[in-house]
């Protein structure tokens, strides 16, 4: 069996929709998005934009918890985790967002399947909104723009002899997609990969990843 590691983005990949988009549409006002426009104009970093936007959220803790519960998870995600566990494939969730809503949404899965989560730290107060904290700049998986370096994780695993399977959907997923051994791309990432001639695999939902692992890693269909 091929020594394999599975790395996945969270928002828009494991989930149906980004927490960012959900918050913009359900919790924020149009003028709260100025930090994002500053990021697009290259005035601030991706991390600074998220920190500025999420700090505008003002709802009770219980309302936030209920909101996070509405995040839709791919229906075949857990089945993928079961397969990886049975094949002793380590699973990594690598997010340029924050760990707060990931830990709130899938705490049981993270614990049961021993998922390694790499993301910016997030703390919430109804009075001050979210406060994001990136890892220290001497952290081996640090990125100045996004806080977390997804490509550094893929590089590290490849050096450890792993065949790397990567799944993602957005701009921060492009650099790791360039070096991963197998790439499952959707949405913006898929468009970027096509423009740069990066080979990708069919990815409608996690059933495609399950089929690939069974075929490539175990040799079974």
C-alpha cells in the first residue's frame, strides 16, 4: 500500500459554503466588508482582512453557536475519514480561516479520527466580535499573508515520504495544489488550476475522493 496523507481545506471543500460567505450574507452589513476590498487592493493581508471583517460580528454566544451548526458538511466526509482510518492514512485540515468554527462544527470527528487541524486561532466575544491570532512567524507552517502555509505542510509531508492527496476550492489552495501528488479542485481553485495547467481530479463531492483512495492507494475499485 502506498504511504499516503490526505490534506483538505475546510471552507467550501469539506463544507458546502465558506463561513466567510455565510457571515457576510447573514451577520454583516455591506460597509463591514471594507477590509476585504483593501485586501483585494493589496493594501492588507488575507489574514488582516478576515480579522477586520469577523471583528464586526455582534451576536450572542448562543446565536453564534446555532449559526455554526447550520454549516453544511459534505455528506461523504465522514465516510472518507472512516476509509482513511482503516488504511492508516493521516488526515489534515488546513484552513486559512480560523479554528473556532471548525472545532465547534466537527469536534467529534476531529477527536475520533485524530485529525490534525492547522488554522489561525479565533476567540469570540459578543462585545468585540472575533479576534484572530496567526501562528508565530517562526512556526514551520507560517505564511505572512494567510497565517497558515498550506504549501509548507504539503512540502513537509512529501519530505516524510508521503504521497499527498490535496482537496481545496480557493486562492489559498493554489500553491499547495502545485506541489501535491494528487489534487481535487472545485470552484475558484479549479479555474486557477486549469489556467496554469495543473492536473486535477473529478471532485463533485467526497465520494470522488473515496473512489480515488480505494483505486490508487489500495488497488481496489
